[in-house]
DNA sequence: GATGAATGAGCGTTCATTCAT
DNA sequence: TATGAATGAACGCTCATTCAT
C-alpha cells in the first residue's frame, strides 16, 4: 500500500523545522537520563545537539521547559494507554497484565523520560509548575491499588496480600527497569512483561 | 559523680572529635538522600550541622570525600553481613531469604546511604576513586545470580526462570525500597522481607 | 484624481523605502526614551515595528546607528532653529526668550530624542563616533552663556547673577521637561515657555 | 574641640566589618550614577571594589539589592530632613527656602544616590519591590505643591502662578543638579541654594 | 525585504574551596 | 575548631549580530 507508506515517510524525512525541536528534546532527554537534570548543563545538551548553548534558547524558554516538555509528553502518552486499559472492562488479572505490559512498552518508547521521571519526580512535584507530576502519581496509585484490591475481592489474588506493599514492589520493579533496559536488546518489552508477570503471579519457587 | 558529669559533657563540649565527624556525616547523608548529591550545597550541610560552610573543611577534604565515606561505610557493613550469609553453607532458598532479609535490614540501618547509592552509583562508578562501587556491583551480581542459578540447578526454583532478568527484578525491588521506607513505620524490615519473599517465591495469584 | 490615489498608496504599499526607515526610527526612539538605550533590546524595537529582530539589519547597520540617526537628526534641526535665533540680531532678553521658546518647541517635536539625549549624552560623548554630542554641548553652552553675559553687560539682567550657575539651572529645567511633557496636553510649548520665562525673569515672589 | 574631632575620626578608620559593606555600596553608587544601573555590570563594581564579581554576593543578595539599599538609605535620610522642615511651622516662603536648601545639601551628601534616583526611579517604581519610590514621589509632590499653594493663598507668591508647572520646574532644576554638582567644588550647597532661591523668587531681570 | 536559525560574548549568580585569624 | 571573607570556575540565560534562504 503506497499511501500508508508515503504517510510514514512524511515523518522521517526532515521536511519541516518542528523536527529540530524534537531532535534537541531527544538529545536533552538522553543527557538528563544519563547524568540527572541538575547535573546536566545546557552546554552539554547544546554540544550533543551540535550547537552553542545560547542557540537552545531560540527553541526553548529554559532548561526547565525542556524537562517539562519531555515529562508531560511522556505522561500524556502513558495515560492515553493506561486509560484505554482501565476502561476496557477487563478482570483484575487481565488488567494487571495489561498495565504491566503497557508499562514496559512505554519504557521501550520513552526510556529516557521514564528514567528522568524516576529520578526527579519526587522533588519536582513540589514546584507548582510540576504539580501534574504529583497528580499523575496519585492517579497511578489509584489505578494499580484498585486493580490489586479488586483482584483480592474477586479471589483471583491471594487473600493475605498486603496490597499497599505489593503495589510498591510492583511499581518499583516495573519503572526502575528503565535504568537497565536498552531498546533493541535481547528481550522485547512484551517478553520482559511476560517474564515479570510469570514471576509476580506464580512466584519463582518450584511447585511440588 | 564523674560518670554523669562526663556523660553530660559529651553533649555540650566536644570531647572526642570522631563524634562530630559522624554527626556531620549523618546530616550530610540525610540531605544527599533528600535532594541528590549534586543538588546539595555544602552550605546546606553546614547549616544543618550548625556551622559555616568553610568549617566543614576542617573535618573533611571535600564534599566528595563525605560522599565517599558515607558510601564506603555502608558498603563495608553490607558486605560483612552478606559474606556471613554466603559463607554459612545454606541452601539456595535459605540463602535468598537471608540476603533479602539482610538487605531490608540494611535499608533500615542505612536508609540514606542506600538511597544515595541508588541515585549516584551508576555515574559515580566511572570515576577512578569510586571504582569500589563498580566492584561492589559485580560482587553483588555474582552473589545473587549465583544463588538463583544454584536454586534452578537444585530444582528449588522454577527451571524456566530467566535468572538474569529475575536478578534485576529482585535487585531493583529490594533497593528501591529505600526511597519509600521510613524507619519506625508500620512494617519492620523483617516483616517487609517476609512479605516480599512470599510474593517472590509463591506469587500473588490464588492457587486453585 | 491621481493626487489622492498616490497619497493613499503611500500608506498601503511600501512605495518608497525611506518611509519604512523612519517608521522604524520613530518606534526605536519611543522605546529608547521609555526604557533607556541599554535596556532596550533590538527585539523590542522589531516587535513594535512588526518585524523580526534580524530584519532590522536590512535597514540599519546596528542598534547604535539607530541611536546615532535619532540624535543627529534632532540636533541638526535644533541647531537650524537656534542659529536662526542667534543670527537674528536680537537683544539679550529677546534672545533668551526665543531660545527658551524654541527649546520647548523642539521638545514638542522631538520629545523622544530629547529624552534620549538627556539620559545618554554624557556617557555617549566619550565614544569617538559620538563626538558631535560633546561639540553640540559646547556650542550650546556658548550660546546660552553668551546671551546671559550680554544681558548682564547690557544691564537687562541682574548684575549679581552667577551666570554659570544660572546657565545650568536654565539648561536643566528646559530640557528635563522632555521627561514629563506630553504633546497635545494642557499646555502648548509656547504657553510653557511663557510661564517659565515669567518665572525666570520676574521671579515667583509677589512684589510689594 | 577634640571630642568632635575624634568622633569624626571614628568614621574613617576601618575598625569593623560592616564598613566593608558600605565601601562596596559607595563604589556601586558611583558606578551606577556614572553609567546607569542596567549598563553597570557586577564585574565593574567588583573591579572598582578590588574583588571578584562572585565575592560581592557574600555581602549582598543581588545587584538589585545594592541598588535598593542605596536608594532607600538616601530616601530615609531625605525624608528625615524634609519632615523636620515641614513640621517646623514655617511660613511658605521660609518652607520653600528650607526645602531647597535641604535638597542641595542632600545632593552634597548623596550625590550618586540622587543621580541614580533621577535616572531609574520612573521605571523602577513599577516593580513591586520598589513601590516606595513611587510613594516617595507622591509625598514629594504633596510637600512642594502644598507649599507653593499655601504661598499663593498667603499672598507671598504671585497669584498668577501655575503651581503644577512651577512645581515641575523647581523639582527638576533642584534634582538634576546632582548630575553636575561636585562636592568640594567652588560652591557650597548652601551657596547654590541661595543663588537658586534668589533667581526663583526675584527673577533674573533687572528691576527698573 | 524579511525570516529562521544560529553565533559568541558577556551577564548576574552559585558554589566548592581556601586561608588568615 | 570555627569564622569571615574571598576566589575562580562554571552555570543558566540574554542579546546584538550574521547569513542562507
């Protein structure tokens, strides 16, 4: 189908300026993820983008606005996927599986943004402009905790589960994966999700 | 009564220097953990320690040397405990249980150091002076990976386990706990370890 | 009617370039006067002129060259008027009255240029390119001082006058008026001149 | 009188640290007055104070806080003197004379601050932190305008006076003097005041 | 004539560090 | 032991200016 082909081409050939912004943003995300936001200088970003520090300010208002755009773009997409899962009318186990899978997929697509989020969300959430980070955190907790609780109520998860503790364990394991995951490596996001879900649901002990 | 005298002196007049050092170090660990090493100024540490920034340099060579001492003290103690477990001749499941338990205990004792380690180890490991971080990382991997592999070989863990992936999941879940664990909270380290091990070994799904 | 036709064209299509220049110059003068030369960015001027900063450089060599043109245009006109007065063969009192009146008229016509001149002349005079500012200052002093001295010699001004001091007082009062004068306000330039001359010549005290 | 002598000495010998602040402030005022606040770099101030730019921040929060301290110190003193005059129960002519004299004295004491005030007050007044500048401006107008109006009512000033215009003329002449006055020059502040008052009250025209 | 994108110098400010007292 | 004052490098950012299109 040549039509869909040319439509995807349109996104890859550098026809229009807006792409420069996103190039810079990708570079910035990479550096923020590698060294931390505070430890990253705008000169480092500019170097990596092949320009001078001052030139960044033609495209962005500030270093912080780059961070903002990286994080909010990521969260917007994440929540689009999560909401699709949460409104699909799945049972608790299927919901859990879908959330885990989407999470690892998101790490695949936005590895840097996730890593930055992990590192900076807590202290950034305090600043008024980044209030959406704290909000997201709460929606997140509600989604996961609710799913676990529903699973216990529906008797698909163990009745003796400490759901708060379990929520934390799961949340951490999933997201921290951004710190070691490399796209194009041995495991696809779906494979990682499958492995993790197997461990989480069935445990690692061999059954008698 | 000379006993009570010397005891009250200890709090008012600086009898023995080592204590001042450790006070400062504890304060430094607290703020490093809260705000990140780079985002922490020596003035913040000094303020919290009730002195001026310059005065810290009587006790320490540099900001980095404080970080160094915090991390190496923690790792020394961690490895003392780990080595005790690893040389105790336990089976793989008991070894795993003991390592998890010791890890949560270590988080309880050195919460700040663990949090700092999590945040900074990767990029610090590159600097020659902090080579011991990378070394520790490797010993760590060997201990956990070996235990998992031994468990699979001994048929106490599932044969279909991807041990590398499992290692990463376990390592992350355990150590990231430092970011939310609060000493003196609802759960003791041992309780948290028990809950996590139950989840890890048996899974969260309800058995038929 | 070709006349009205060409007259309306002049406002819509850019027939002759010189007009664009002067539009920009007027805009620049306005913002230089309002915020000071140094505090004015070329972007501010360009915004107000409805173009991008870089585009200004098609019309002008530099920000400084705009300032230069504003000030020299103003001084050229000022001196044309002053010279007309000074060569008219008037007595000292009439000369003084005419200079004061022409000065307030000039403020009316070139308010911004006068305000800029007030603010920047002193430190600009040092730069070689703006030498004409210092020259103008000297011709200015000669004209006013000479008139005052002639007035004392001719016994139309008080013999106990400190002419240097009087010169400064008069000069300052006249030119600083540019900072509060608004064209089209309550008082015409001639009315202001009349009031000031009345005060200057007769004093404000009520005579017995 | 040795007592008054030693008391003035106490201000010149550099005994205590607070004086460093004021040295820097004096230097900053000098440079602000000479080149304008915006055009002055902190490096210029630091150079003139014999230190590096960063060192200024040990003594002051910011460049703006230096400006603030310069202006508010000046205004505090000015208003102390003005209030003394205004509450002394003098007649309008004596009040006018006293205000003019105090103003020139203030120029003598705080020449730089006055020059800075002249240049920057208008646009600074807009910023909330410098609201006191606008307030001062209003008190100022009230004091002078009131005195002139009282003088007209009491028939010591001419009945045909446009008091608003006269106020502006007087205000400008007095304060702009800061731009040419040099302490220790030919004329004392009192002498300048006497000359200006003579001109203002009696006029410069020779009486028949 | 004007734009979009970049340059490079310099700005106000921060901060780890030093050192005489 | 601790302080007060300074250093100097680097930081985020601004801005006059350039230039291919």
